[in-house]
């Protein structure tokens, strides 16, 4: 017999499966806890789930107890660990970006900035640049096969709007030796200008006093190199400011030795763009100290104006700063300014001598023979053409101390220091040493 249309026949096997599923469903309904209106919106809790939670809680408590005991033992063992291992462990938290580290390593290698056995003193102001350089030096110390020591120094000018004291616990947490120097620079500026009056530029005075204190701390602690955090943007701005206002091709040096000869000044971030440090400081949440000195914002700053000028040009030429960096490499050398100054003075002096001879000849009506001012030098201009390039550079560098380099500041008969044309004292006592004004430009 055929089944009626629309009625589906069922096999005995399927009927058995349906009975099993119905039994399982009835068993689940019987095991499911009854929930009244007070438990609406709450997840059901079974005795099995509670037992599992208790087991997990007991396991976590046991793990915590074991870890505490291990931590106590490791803490006792840490006493015998060297300080360098502790410092490396604490400094692992902040890692500079690879692009920033590549630029610093490239500059350090090209300019021989860091060598074995060096004792570095980092000038830490609390800004994004110096804090970024601090962590980059720690990363450099961990990765590079060079052994050197790092110390940190902060100069507090004791102004009410700038307080770098929060840096003290932060630097000490990195395991570094920290020098915190308080110097009331603002009070001293009121009587350090021309004729005992107030200085014409508080910013320039403060910068020179800070540099002098850094030199003093470096000498007291046997640090042979002072590390500063100026970057490529600073070098470009200094170059254009010197070009427009002084008529001279000059910028900050990458690695140079000061006049006394006992300390070298290095700038590992001289190839780095300022945007790299800004992004690193934000991403790593570095404790940046905002400097709100009222003297720095009373009048528009020329450096800020030049910065805007260069930023506008960069929007037109994306490779603007790359070209600036390549063009500034010769000027970053220690002897570049002296050699170029010699060329300038040697060229200009010829026209000055001719004018003087013409005037003297017209007055006396007699011919006057000219004596060269190069007679005291072993090599004359006639023999310079026969020298090689290396010999020419060496000769010009030798003349640096005689003719090219600006002479050190002198004192008048009454013991007062001779001021420059701007009214600033050319040499200011910074700590135990004296700093020429031009040295800040280097």
C-alpha cells in the first residue's frame, strides 16, 4: 500500500532517535535550576561552576604565595647584583623608535662621538629633546659594543615658572648618577650687563651660565664629553640666522673640543628631525617639563620666525631638510668656521691694503712699498698652490690659533671685562670656568 499524499512515513530508527532526544531534553529541564523573578537578568550558577571557581581561586592564591617567596629570594639576591644589570633592567621599559636610533647611530659613527671608556655628561633640561636623548643613550649603551658611562645634570635657574625638580626621582629610577644644580641666574642677570646694569638679553645670559655650570660639573666628575640635545632643525635655524644677521656661513658643530681642551661637546641628534622627538615623547609618555619662562615670551623670537620660514619652504620642497643636512655637513666640522673666516679675511684684507696704499701715496706723493703681513708665517701664499688638499687643510687649521679664531676676551686696565657691541659681557663666569660668547654658537 502506498502512503497517502502529504503524509511522510517514519522509519523505526528515526522514531528511536526522537525518543532519545526527548529524554535528554527532559533531563536538562529537570537539572536546570528554577529561577524566580528575583533572579531575572542574572546568570545561573550551578554547584559545579562554584566548585570550579573555588579551585581556581585556591590555585591563584598558591601561585601568588610561591611568587612572593621567589620575589623575596630574588630581592635578597639583587643585593649582590652589579649596578649595571639593575640599570639595564629598569631602562627596558622605554624603547626609542628605530628611525630615531638609526639617525643617532649614524651621527655617532661618522663624527666619532662615543668611544670606549668615555664618561658622558648629558645636559637634561626636561624638554622632549633631552629626555628623548637620555633614553636613546641608554639604548645605545645596551646595543652597541662600546663601554661608556652616562651621568645626567640639570641646571635649575630658580625661576618661578620653571621647576625641573620632578626629574629627580625619574632619573634616579633609571639608575643613573644625577647632578641637580640650583643657580639663581635671573638675580645675577640684573647686574651682569654693561657697566653693572641688567643684561640686554636674559636668554643669552642664561644659556651661557648654564653652559658654564655644565662644564664645571663635568670637570668635577671626570666626564670628558658633554652631550647636548640640539637636532637638525636647530642647526638649520642657526645656519640661516648666522647667514642673515652675521653674514657668515656657520652652524652648530657635531663634535668639537672647547678652548681649554679638557672637554668635548657632542650632539648625537644632529641628524634627527624635531618631529621624531615629539612623537617619541608622546608615545612613551615622557615626563616633559614645560618651560614657561616669561623672558622667553615677552617679545617675538627670531628663531621662532626662522622656524616658520623653513616650515613654509618644506611644504613646497619635501626633501628640503635632507638637502640642508647634506649641505651643512662641512660646516659641522670643528675647523670649518676658522678656515672659512681665514678665506674671508684674506680676501677682504687685500682691498683694504690697496686703499690704504693709495691714500698714503696721494698724501705724500711718494711711492710706498708694501710689506706683507704673512712674513711671520712659515708658509707663504706663493707656496700654498703647491700643497695638496690635505696639506692645505692642515696649514689652514694651524693658522686657526694665530689669525682665524677670535681672540679670547680681554680685560681692561680697571679689571672690568670688555663688553661686546650688544652690551653683553663677552666672558661670563659660569661655575668655575669662563665661556666666550661665540662658544654657544659652536
